[in-house]
């Protein structure tokens, strides 16, 4: 897995020493309330997950760093069974900012821009697909600012992003975060 750098943040591959911090973040109600699964994660479950993703070429997981401090987690995965990230045409990205100082501000867009650039420019995917809880209005607004379009409105909202829509919508954000 590769590390990504840009827009004032770094995405570094998750290492075993990151697991307890990730687990604490993920079990925090401020983070987990927006997750599709909200069950508490044990240390054993976290380690089993880590071992699984180490051998799985259909997904990448990163720690998000800002000024050399971990502030959140990001990931991408091929959504169709049997595909790897390198032959997928549709990828599902995900992320959360665990450090509340950076939630809801401009910096929160930086890791998403890095991931989207990587998916569209390097992996050459056709679209990104995400599922967001209807109650997570902040995430829906955030994604729409990046060019996502709503495909299915229900308790879980399905949204997609094409390279063209992303390039058009993200131009100003990229300029602001590239300073």
C-alpha cells in the first residue's frame, strides 16, 4: 500500500501500533454515531480486522496526519466481489476525522481530495460510490460540495461521484488547500 501526501495532510498505511488509537476513535460515540455498524470493537476484533486487511488487495486503510499528528482514518475499497483496487471501476471511499479540532472545517476536505485524486488519476476508476445515513446531514453536505450526486434517497442515502463532477466541484477547494 502506498502513502499519499498533499493538501497539507499525509495518509500513511495503518500499522499495528495504530490499532489501539484507531479502536478508541472508532468506539467513541462522536465518531461511531455516523457509522453503519455501531457495536463496540474489542482489541481482539481490531487485531483480526488488521490481519485481514493486510492480505486484502481490494482495500487500503490509512491514518490521516496533519502536522505529524494523527487526526483520523481513511480508506478505499472495491465494492464488487472479486475485484481489486487496481481493476475496479467503482470504489467506495470512507473517512472520519477523530480530532474534533479539525471536524467541520476546511482541513477536513484535504484527505478526501487526496483519496479522490488517487482513485481517479492513478487507479483510473469510473466513479466513487458512498452510502451515508440520512441523519448525517453534515456528511451529505460535505460530499455534495465535492460533486457527489444523490442516486437513492432512503434511510441510507446512496451517492456517486464521477471524475468530471469531481474536477468541476473541487477546483476551489484544491486551490485553498494547496496554499
